[in-house]
C-alpha cells in the first residue's frame, strides 16, 4: 500500500532506490519548475506501481484522475 501518491505527476519515480527522504530532497533541491500534471502521467504511474505489486493507494492528486488510472492498471 502506498498511502500518499500524486499519480498525475510525471517523473516522480525514485531512480536511486535510496528511500523516501533522499527522493524528497531531490525534488526540493531540483532546479526549475516541478512536473506538469496530466492524465497520461497518472495512467503511466498507475501501471508502474501496479507492476511493482502495489495493491492499494490513496491518491491525493489535483486532477481527480488517479482512481480511473488505477482501475485501468
């Protein structure tokens, strides 16, 4: 279970596998604007987390697309 997700944000996956705090710091310290939310990103992220075995999420996204994206995944 992932208890706090923003499925609509692209490029949020941890590439290092270092854990949550290093991931959060990388977002805080990143130059430039944050990712632009989209339905396509929600669908891609839902497929990715389903492939890793996540069975339940609490999506707190701003576009109200997470539920539909998870149902499709």
